[in-house]
């Protein structure tokens, strides 16, 4: 499974890009930085988009992507998410006020984008992968995705505070290849992290203790202004070292 990091920061600033991950060139997880990194021809090759939740740093590239690829594809790009996420995008983003509704452009019969609800806690086939969405704890409805390929499954976790459901489900996954998990704030801002549904290094350590096996763990979503402080705290974790996702890097799982 080829997993390309287009952006992996918890904020946007020069050198820091919002969350966007491309699997096998055709499956996109979140859309924060997609239009600023991929050429338009590459954007038009994306067949499926998985949205972890509706917050702007994870969905903000979707309207511009639709605008860029309009008229370039024979079939619509399928935008997948749980019902509350798709409803949030429909009502608050592609709503014909903030941006045109590309699920009706050029027409409802031949749209640029097509919403597809993914079930919770049950697998669905999507672009050659089996995808399972598991609810996590954030300030809006948000999920983690287990993405099952030929060799095993990748666990990509959206924004979350402490959670148990994903670790329970992980016990049923025969071959877990890697875990990608957020760490947004340093330990001294634990109360802010708790209130906003995010993790700190010390909270990540507690979460990983719930994982019943030794698998590679990758961290992303660090706030740019706290990055060095978070990195230093991650290095001091007692569990085996975690890796930090990097922009423009291609990982193979």
C-alpha cells in the first residue's frame, strides 16, 4: 500500500500543510492541502475521497478540487464519510452560498462530486480496498478508518481525544500494518487538548498502551507553533519510538 503524505500538520503556515494523504494515487484521505500540492491532472485521477470529519482543515480543499477537475472526468469523484460528516459538508461548505454545490454541477445526473455514506463499524468496498469507519472522540462526529489492502490494514485515525473503540476493533484485524495517530498539543496544554478533542504526547502514550501488538506508529497533526515542544516530548515516551509523518514522503505499508 503506497501512502503519500501531501500534508500532515495541525495548522497551516509556511512549510506546514493541512492533513491530506493519498493512497495508490486514487484514494484521498481528507483534503486540506490537495490543490496546492497535486497538479490538476493528478487531482483528476482521484476516484475516492474519505473524510474523517467536517472541520475545515480536513475538508477545505474539497471545493477547490471540484472546481479544478470540473469537466475532466467521465465519472464523479465519490466523497465518502459517515452521515454527519457528509451532512456538515453539504450544509456548510458546498451549499451554493459559501461555494457552488458540485453534486449538481454540471447537472444532478452528471455531477462532479457524488456523496457516498459509509456505514459505521462495518466494512465497505471502496476503490479496491475494504474500509471500516470507527467513531472516535472529537468535538464533531469523527472517525478512524481501517483501510484493508492485500497485505494487511492501515489504521488512519482522524482528530481524536482518548478513545477505546478503535483499539477494540484493532484486536479483530489479523494483520495491522501501521497506525497513524494525531498529536496536536504539548503536555502542558492537556486541558486544551481535552476540551478540543485532541491528544498530547502523554495521552498518546496511554492510547498506545491499549494496542495489543507491536506495530509501527506514525504521528501527525502537530500544531506548528508547538512542534518542537511536542517532538521533544514524543522522544521521551516510554514505549518504542514513534515516527513523525513528513510532507512529500511516500510510505509503503
